[in-house]
C-alpha cells in the first residue's frame, strides 16, 4: 500500500485528451475501475491486518465521504459488518466556534469539534457495545434531536471520517484498538509532455469545491473563494502535520476530470463579480480550463466518487 509522498503525481494531459477523443467511455470505465481497485486493496489490507478501526482524513473536496462509503460497501460485500461515523456530526454551534486572529469564524480548527462528547460516546461504545451518535444539522446550525445508533463487536469495522480524523485526539479515543490511518487527497497535476503543469491538483480540488458548493449548498463561487484562503490555512495548520502518519494514501484524482468539469466550471464562474476577492484566481482557472476540451458525463458511473462533485446545475 502507498504511503503519503509529498511529490505530486503527473497525469499526461495529451494522453487523456487523446483518450477522450478516441473512446471516452473506455477512459471513464478504466479510471473508475482503477479507483475501485485502490478501495479493494485497502479492504484486503485491513482484513489481513485485522485493524477494524479506520481513521480516514483528508482536505476539503478530496472525496473523503465517498471513499468512506465505498469502503463500507466493499467490506459489506465481503460479509463484514461496517459502520461509518462522520466527525462532522461533532461540530459545535457557530457561536461556540473558535476565531481567527482577524475575528472571523474558524471553521477549520479541531477546537470547533466537541471532542469531549466524542470521547464520552466512544467510552460508552467500547464498554456497552452500543451508543447513540449525534447528527449535526448544518442548515439549522445545531444537533438534531434524532441520533443514529451504532452497535459494536470485535469483528465490526468502524470508519471515522473527517478532516481531523488523524489528529492524536481521535487516536486517543480508540482505547488501544489497532487502527489503520488513511489520508485521502487530490494528488495529481495534469501536465504537458514537456512537464509544464496545465492544471494543478489544488486547482482541480478548488474546481470540485466550487461546483459542489454551488449545486449542493447554493453557495456562489465568490462565497467559496472568499473562504478558500482560510481553508488552505487550516489545512496547513491542522491536517498536513498528520498526513505522514497515515498507513495508506489514496489519490482520488480521475484522469477525465478536467474535461468533465470544463462546462460546469465555466457556468459557475460566468457571473463572478468584478469587485469580488479572488478575481485573479478565477481568471487563472478559466484560462487553465481553456486547455481542455469539454466532454459530457454520460459515461460517469452512478457509483463514481466524482458524483460527489459532478452534480446537475
């Protein structure tokens, strides 16, 4: 299994472009099969190592949620019991969140999570073999009255998913059970044959975030970009220090993404206000996508990780 390596992987933009023109369906099938192969390898690893506790972390728009759900599905296909616990459900209400030095709300810090409540529930789960976990309503900015019940036995795989999952505070709550740490990220640059980066991994991830925020949350590109610098700062402070402790690194980049997003990102950025912050980032993104020809999503699998970001406008 691959561990995290700081050096970015490279995807040949020319090779992907030729594949899109010749046989787009084959490219989509091959890329999605390759990603599912990574998930199968992880299942092999955790079953062989008998590490039923999985801590899955990664930065924003890396595909953590879908990766965790895919792991659950594949484990269940093998006859295993498996549960996903999202650490997002432990967020504190907005008025209890920490602040950055400029006074703005810090959504990225681990101090925004109720770790005491998490530890309490985990102690109950280990002791009583069951516990009721919270569900956080981000629209209402509070926990719902409804909870979800988790049962535990030694042969149950528990996947804890969230940006802080690899933080020692969460390792400490695992009561000494063997754990597998997984770091999920977009870790490929799309490059020309001469080595020039045509679209960086970070720009691809920003594209995912813009499209998802617009469709799933009704948030404009301007709003997403207004928070992006703080998101990146939070990653440097709270996520990246722990990525090298992960046992496994999963790169979620799919080779067809820039072609698939071409039209969607164009629509999302079309009305970007001229006086809004991040205009230079938008201009650069538009320019980058002009280097990729558009393709439709007709061959995108219904189970694809990319469905988390490629949604109907």
